[in-house]
C-alpha cells in the first residue's frame, strides 16, 4: 500500500462521473433505506426460524451497529477527499490497486449474490401469483429491471421514488393487519436458540450492507451540508433495522417457525387471505425491484470505473456491462444453482469481510494522507475496540460462508 504522495500504481484512475449534484438530508436517508430494504427483509424470517426472534434481534443489533460504524468510516474518508470518488476509487487512493480490487470484489460478490436471490425469489413469487413457470416469472422480473438500469441514474431515481412509497404503505398495512386481525402468538416469538445465531448474523450482514452508497451521499451532501452525512447514515440504518425487525415479528408471531417459507410473503399472504396474499407478494416484488435497480446500476458503474470503460456514449460497452450484471444471476437463479436464502448468506459473509476490513484500513490511511480536514470525524465509534469487533465479527461471518459453501457447517446452520 502506498500513500497518496507515494503512489506507484500505474493503472488508470477511475473515471469521474457526473457533475456536482445536491441532495437533501431526507433524500440521503431514503437512499440508505432503499438500498437496504430488498431481498434481506424477505429472507430474514425463514433464516431466523430455528434461532427465534430474540436471536434475530441480537443479530440485527450487532450487524446493524457494526455496519453503521463501517459506513461512518467511509463517510469520514470521503469527507477527507477532495475528489468525488466511489468506493473503489477511495480504496485505490488510500490502499493502492490491491485495495481497489478487494473493494470491487466485495461490491460484485454482494451485488451478484443479491441478484441471484432476486432471480430465484421473483420467479417463485410470480409463479405463485399467476400460475406460470418460475423461469418465466424470473424473466418477467428481469426485463423491466434491466430496461430501467439501461437508461441510467435519472430513470433509476425516478422509478425508485415512485415505487418506494407504495412499498412502504403495503408493508406497514400488512403488519397492522397481522397485529389487529389474527394477532401473534407470544410463544412463536419468545423461544430462542442462540446456537443458530451465526447463520442469522450472516443474513443480517447482507441486509445492512450499504457502504457503496456512502460516497454518493457524500457527493450530494458534502459541499452544502457535510454534517448531514453521518446523520443520514444513522437515521437510514435505524429505519432499516426497525423494518427488518417488524416484518419477522409479524410473520413469525402469526405463523410460527414451521409455517415460514423462504420468501416470507408467500406463506404470510396466504394466511391473511386473498387480498393480503396479493398485497404481500406485490410488496415482495417491489422490494426486490427497487434493490435490483440500485444494485445493478452500482455494479454496472463499478465495472465502468474499475476497467476504465467509456460509458455515456458507448452503447456496446454499456450493453456488455449490463449483460455481465444481469445474465449470470438470472441463469443461476433460474436453474436453482443457489437457493434464495443461501445466496444471501454467502454474499453477506464474503462481502461483509471485505467491506468491514477495508474501510478500517482506509480510515487510518486517510487520517494520515487525506487531502483536507473533514467537517466531521468518526469519534468514539472509531475506537480500536469497535474496529476490532467489526473485523472479528465480520471475519467470522466470512469463515462461516466458506464452511457453508463446502458443507462443513453443523446441521441446521445451512
């Protein structure tokens, strides 16, 4: 690794994308929230069924706090840097080419894991709703997903804004319907088996992974309101954690561990009746779609940046990048080479290790070799103890993913 003044990396610098943009505090919160609420919220009840709701809460608190700390490290690094660089660019600046490739690998593994889950999950949901083959359901999901991403950031932003409100109304209505209608059985949410907390942490890590959004938030907030950046991160992550706990509480509390399906809205909607069935599964498709747009666009942009491809006026490069992003996860999901929950668990473990360790290293380098004094610093949250816990917990999640991939985990963990 080299300092900013000593770099010997001869590879091309990442392309600078777009001019100055301004976002509000609440738009920053929405970006964090929208990036997080996707496949993870649909898989957590199933992933937590053996450990119980208390174990899930512990996993959410641990993963949420540590991921938020990691995001705040990235925020300080971005505020210490004059150029509006993405994660791979920040890693290149402070850690050299190796660090840049590690971050790129983390973004790709996390993103492709999510897109594989969307392929599998959307096919199951649309098959259940319309009685069509799951492969056709996945194709019907991917077509509008790819079209919006093809048209870029503006189209993606407008589409996200239009759908997110409807998505929130649906899920809050379903939770209220559950609590007021059939209610929840306290026995279903009070049992706890801590032995199963490890695989639940892996899923929680995936559900909270949104570090790649922080540089964009910094780009939109740093010039006119830099102190809003850490506040937007904390509020967005707290809102995410609340909803990630609320949905399993309602679903597990009503149906119990034996009634939960891999995509929770399938069984949940069936239990509440026909109208709720359609509402729950429409929410699931919308949640997957909003995350698909954000993740696929991020992956495509990272491919352009990492390989220094021309983007805006090079349709063949754009088509190639989009094909790399969309085709492999579609095929893996359609042919069921990775299940919905297992895809998320592997992605969470692999990406979590990289996206926890690299921000810690970048923070140390940026504090020594940054371009400027930041308007905000990560204070007590950057203490050595928290940095150690961040690396230790996410490193163990990575080891679990390796063992799980080779079938070497205890019964019930995979």
